[in-house]
C-alpha cells in the first residue's frame, strides 16, 4: 500500500495543498520567523486541536530553541460557525510576562476566535504577541486580526486535513483538501 495514502483522501473533492507544498511553505515561514526573532526568546502557543500538525512541523523547521505551550478554547456557535464567544478549556502553563509569544494556528476563518485570543494574551503583559497561521480565508474574515505569518490564502470553502477536521475526522490527512459533497450532504 502507498505509504502516503489514507482512506480519507478518497473523500476529498480537490487537493488544495500536498504534503510537499505544506512542508515547503512552513520552511519559508520558519526562515522568516527565525530572522525576525534572532536574539530573542520565543514561546510558541498552539491552539488545540487543529494546530497540532502545524505546530509540530513549524517548530521542527526552526533551527533554534523554542518553548511550546498549548491552549484549548471552545468557541460557542452552531456547527461550523464561530460566534466569537470563547471559553478557555485548558489555559497555558506559562507566565507570559515579558515573553515574545507567537500564536500558531491552522486557519483563520472569521477571525473571531483569534481576535478574542489575542486580546486575552495581550492582557497578560507579554513583550509581544504575533500570529502564524498556515491558512487564511480572506473572504470569510469578519475581524481583522493582523496575522504576521500566513502560509496560504484560500477561497471560502470547507477544508479538511493536516489538523483540520469535519466532525473530528480527516485531521490525520497529510494533505489539505476540500471535502466531497457526498460526505456531508
Ligand atoms: C478552528 C481553528 C481556529 C478557528 C478559526 O478551530 O483552529 O481556532 O476554528 O475560526 P474563526 O476564525 O472563524 O474563529 P475549531 O474551533 O474548529 O476547533 P479545533 O481546532 O479543535 O478543530
């Protein structure tokens, strides 16, 4: 069996980004991050669960010390829609006072989750807070969140894979794609 294949690939309508394209782009982002934070400490904050793959690969592309911490937040909303009303399910273990914080996300959709999160993190007295996201949907954005590092801008379609789920499935796909209509209709 093809080692790169998992069953869920068959349910993709279209592959948007292959494993190789994702790896290459994360490498470029890592180089930029490395240059920007030279001589400074760096704390990567991952937002569970979608950011797990991005965090793992981005962090390993950085040729320097970094710390990693995680938050779990729940966005109240119906189904796939964010509401911007957020509850912390698991907070950071790290004190952010005077730290350089880089939030690592898989996707900015409406921007509601991150705009809340950034305000929350800024209130903790960090030296800086920036955002690195692999994907961004400019057409869906309701709140401008000013992500400093963006992998790819994508159309307003339902995407899965590489951490992104539909009904908790497809997170383990190596690529990112749009889901075939028969899966959710
Ligand atoms: C996704 C993603 C972001 C958020 C973006 O998480 O990881 O945190 O949605 O959406 P927004 O820009 O519209 O606020 P989700 O709530 O699906 O949880 P998950 O990471 O556990 O899949």
